[in-house]
C-alpha cells in the first residue's frame, strides 16, 4: 500500500525486454537506503517487487499484465520515474490510499499555466471516468492528486509548484501516456451495490478478489 506522496525521481538505467514482459534497473540512492529483496516499490504508480539492489540502484520485474495496463513499456534508458516505497505503519499519511494496481492509461490532452499552478486535462476511457468525482482523489503516475472537474471522457487537476518540482509532472507534454489509479473506495462501493441489487452472493476468496480487481 502507498500514499501517492513521491519520495524520489529515479532514472531508468536499463530495460531488459522480454516478449511481453520487462526487467527494469532504476537508479535512486534515496529509495535503496533501506530496501530489502522482496520489498514493494511504486514505479510511476505501479507496485513492483525488488529482486536485486545495491547502494545506488534496484531491479524489478514487470509481468505482461503490468506492461499492458501501464506506461512502463514506454520507458527506456534515461527515462525518469516517480518512486515511492511502501507505506510504513506508524508514520503520518499524506495523500490517499494507493494500491499500486493501475486501472488504465490516460493521455495528457491539455497543459495550462495559472500563476503558480499548472492545469492538466487528462483523457481516460469511460469505464474508469465513472469512479472520479470533483474534489475526489486520483493517482497519476503514482502521484496523489485532487480531481478538480470531471467530463465525459476526461478530468482536470491543478498541480502546485511543490508537486511539479518533486515529480516528473513538470516533464510531461501533450500526448504523453500516464498511469491512472482511481480511488479504490469507489470500486468497492460499486461492487457492493451491484451485489445488493442483483441479490448475487459469492464467497470471498483470492480468486474472487483477483477477478474483481481487488488483488
């Protein structure tokens, strides 16, 4: 579990592609400070497992499902990525609860300056737009942000200077693809309502959770 508060901007040192998968080596001295093999790290909002690391870099594997749902397949040596280690229980929690399970890829349609803020309009498919509400939360490339407005197939966010300087948002341009994770609470509520209206009852299991996008 993550908060969407980015800890560091890492640099992709190497991408080792498979047929539909990839192994990524990412440089970040801050992130590796207390890593262990098996730890989770969010890379552009995608929860990945650390397989190796040294004093300045770590390696993760991205499976075909992850590659198809996210923008990780667009990364190359030199790409910068947003990084966050898993939530540590007992600390202050900014942002919102982020699972690291990307729902869809969005596309940046418009970027506008507004004094010290920058507005982004992001297109997203209608299957996911229904989970967004004005003043609700959304994770964009792993960054916890507040939704300002919601249209039929897009939403807007207004980004403060700190978020711009501490993340890769200030490097984004129109047409770039970004990873979108909607607020998981909305998905739970929808699922419960569907069950209540249909009268359907199904035993909760790991297969059930995976089938419905909760694991």
